[in-house]
C-alpha cells in the first residue's frame, strides 16, 4: 500500500499507516517473533495430502499412523509440520473442521442433530454435542435456534 500511495497520498496518510504498522508490531506474540522453520515442498505436499484424506473421510476413524505408512515421514515430523501450517494438532484441526461443518449443516439444512453427528463420524450424540460445545460454547440445538 505504501509503495502505490507514494506521490498520490499526503503526509497524514503515511503517518496513519505508520501508526497502524506500530499497532500490529505491538500485537505480535512472543512465539510469532521466532523464525519459522522451512520445510521441503515434498513434506508440505504430504501434509496437505493427508489432511485432504482426513477431510474426505470425516465419517471414518482413520489414524495418522495408518495414513503415514505410505509416506516417507515420521509421526513426530508430520505433527510438527502440520501444526506450523494449520496452527493446531491434526486431531484438533479436524475436530474444528467437523464442528464448523456441523454449524453450517445446522444453519442451512433441516437434518437432525443425530444425522449430522453420524455424517461427521460421531456414533455417540453426547460426544458430538460436547465437542460442538467446546468449539462454539453452546449445544448444537441451541446453536440451531440462535441461527434460525
């Protein structure tokens, strides 16, 4: 923005942008200040491929170990790279993905909560409700009522 504004915008515009920049620098967390580790393209592709397999099989319980058998990567390496890319552990990421998908279903469909839970791999409705509440702070039935 600053480069394209040069010669077009006045001095006050750049003062505001500098204040904005200082604000964002102040908001940086300590862990964000460390240099990120860079991984090989092949490693990133493995992570993305396994994540996609997990997403395509939300209704099944597939272990990371099972998916990694075909890949030249250890579980520890997988988890470290996954967390750096997606900001969460694989299971936490998939859980949040499932709950966000459940929220969409609750808002946009008339499927029962039991049907939604089943589609997302939960055979126990109370475990589904607990997981949903951990992510959204309310039960699925209350979420549906609030969003309708």
